[in-house]
C-alpha cells in the first residue's frame, strides 16, 4: 500500500494579547499535516508545521503555496519502518529551507508508524502517564497584569517561573523580580528570564548585573542573534547564566552547530524542534551540548496540542532534565481537545481524555 497526505491551515486564537519584545500576538496560523495509508485510511498520523512570525526562517508570505506541493510528494511513497528512515524522508522533502515543515512531516509519519494514536515516541509519557515539570510562562504586559500572572502560577503549583523581559521600562521589570523574591521568599521558586534579544549591546551586561541580585537561574538570548563575538564575551563570566535561543535558528550542518557552540561556549541552549528543523536536528544539538558540557532544555514554539504532544514525548525520549518549556497549549481559545493535562506545574498525558480533531476542515 502507499501513503496519502493532506494539509490543513488552522488559525489558533490567543486567550489574551501575548506580549513579547517582538510585538503582541493575538493569533497564529499553523498547518496540520494528515498522513494515512491508502489501504487503511482510518489510521491517521498527524503533524504540525507552524512557523513563527518574524522568527522562523520559513516564515514567508506565501508559505502555504510553497509547502502544499512538498507535502503532496508524500503521496504514493511507502511508510518508513524506522525512525531513521522517517528523518531521511522528511529531510529529502523539506530540506534546510523549511525547518517547521520537517518537524511536521517527521511527527505525522512517526505517529502513523506507531499506529496513528498520537504516539510519536514509544516511551513512558504516552504509555505510563509520566509527568514532566514545566515552567510557568509570564507574558509581557502592564505591571499589574504580570504580577497577577505570577500569583496565579504560584497558586497553580509552579515552582519555576519564566518571565519575558525587554519591552517594559527596565526598572519596572526589576521591580517585578524583586516582588517575586520578597513575596515568595519562603518558597523555592526558580526564576528564568527571556529577553528575546531585546538588550542593546552596550546595556546587556549592566542589565544582567542588575537582575543577578534576585538569584536568576538563566537569561535566554540577552542580545540579538548573530553577534557572536559579543555573545561569547558575555558568556565567559556572566552574572547570570546565558541560554542561546534565537542564536541557533538557521544553523544547519553538524559542523556549523559545533563551531557555534565551541566559539560562544554558552551555559545553556534552548531546543525548539519547530524552529530547529525537527527531531533529528534537535538531537544533533543535544548530543553536541552533552559532549561539550552545555546544559539544555526543550521548549515548545506556540504549537497547537498536536505539535506540543510530539515535543513532550520527545523530551522524555532524549532524557530531558529539570523544567521544560511545555505549557503553551493553554494559550488558545480553540486548541484541540487532547489528553495533555497540566497539574501542579507538570504536564502529563491523561489517557482518560480523548483527542477531538473534528474541527479540522480543508
């Protein structure tokens, strides 16, 4: 039997204006990939291609027109029988040009290969409901709104808070960090901040020093990507450990990845499969980080529950430790109903719940 593939655009609507240093997000268009065998059309593998606006290298105006003919090339191919064959086929189709499409094709084929049950990897996240600790994400907004978000996350049981910084007045952002440390001084709250490259080169060290007194675990991408010499200098003896995020986007070959990490020598890197070209590419970053003594964690990139489920399973597959950034499934009014459940700061797959993908229409 041979494969058939279809693609469906879908617009996810945020529950609230989600502020970042790159602007405010209100909705996000994603593309869902459906793959099935012509002999068993009721068994379906689902994947997600969701490039991020102003960030993904495949965020282009006519992305839908570009990826439709690529996805249709899956038609009449044979279903791969190993993970390696899946990765090879996804790369053959999408190459380096479409990293989010590689992720979507990998996910759809792996899902189908494992029975079309949304089991992308055969591990204890799907099989045994093993939970993953995650950070509670605080979006940029008015100071009062951010303080309310923080209080809500602590009440919900999160003991790792990640706060977006870089768009408010800096003194107000420092006040928020001070508030967290004073109000929750008797609780073990791990604090991460994410600048999304918002700091100017001449102010980055000053701002990091100002935040360091509040015992910040790490700061993601303090300056814009591409300033390798400055980033390497900041990483030598940083007041706050630095995690590379946007810096990894568009770095494709294993040689380029090694060269970047050996030159900058960051304390951490952030793994986002949608932005980095899927699971195989992400594993290359992880293996290099382990070899070079660099820490890492995995973060979703505003996918729907289809992509998020795959990334959660991948996190256990590669032995992710500590807190991962996997809480973004709660952001949307119209996300797909799924077994993904968050309780007390952890995400797990509750098999008592079912998937509902009936809203997907061509």
